[in-house]
C-alpha cells in the first residue's frame, strides 16, 4: 500500500554553505550551486575546500530563483563521494534507508507543490519548513526501485533519441 508522508519523515534536510571566497579555477571539488543543478552539471565552479560534503545518493535541491525561473526546485542526484560541496541556497536531501534516492529525486524535481511558491513577481526562496512539508505518496522500497528503473530506462531512451 502506498502511504503519504512528508519529506521530514523520509529524508534529512541540510543547507549548503557560502563558497564565494574559496572558488578556484581548478579546485578538487565541484561547487553545487543553482547553475550547476539547472544545467544538469554542465556549468561548474570549483573549490579546494569541501565545506558541506555531498555523498552518493544525496539530492541537491535548488531553494532560490528569480521570478518564473527554471532552476527553482530542480534536483541533482549525487553519484559519487568526495567530489561535491553544497553551496548556499541549495538544500542537501539525504533519503532515509527505506527511500530510493532516484525515486525521491524524481518526485521532488520541479514538483507543482514547490512551483506554487513562485508568484512570478519576486525572487522565490523556499524555506526549510516549505521543503520539509512536501507530502507525497510512497510505495514500499522494492516498488520504488522498480519505478526508478522504469524511469531511468525512459530517460535513457529519450537521451538516445535526442
């Protein structure tokens, strides 16, 4: 049976830290900021200081964007350890043991729940409470994995045909 749960029951939330003073042209770590997330990792900044580490399975989530922007509520699923550092205005979401990272990232990515906070006039800033109150339906873990596999195969098919 699918069960509705708020994000704070299925994942841990944390905020990133400002890296502006530690940006370098060829640092060891990629700074995960809104431009990085909104371009799916194509636009990168680097640092040699990992202020807020992200680990494999974490989800980077954009909290702030200009009116009608395309970065707000975008997700980026972390695929490797010791490679990324979370910047300010980006949340780090760590799914709990019974939650598939890919499944949760897919649910959160540009969800209408988050987009309703954008009034189209002023900059949107999602709060920790806004994010933690995100409620969605969750099946059992094995079913999340099957759904995730199906979504990944569709993503791969679309990428191959573009």
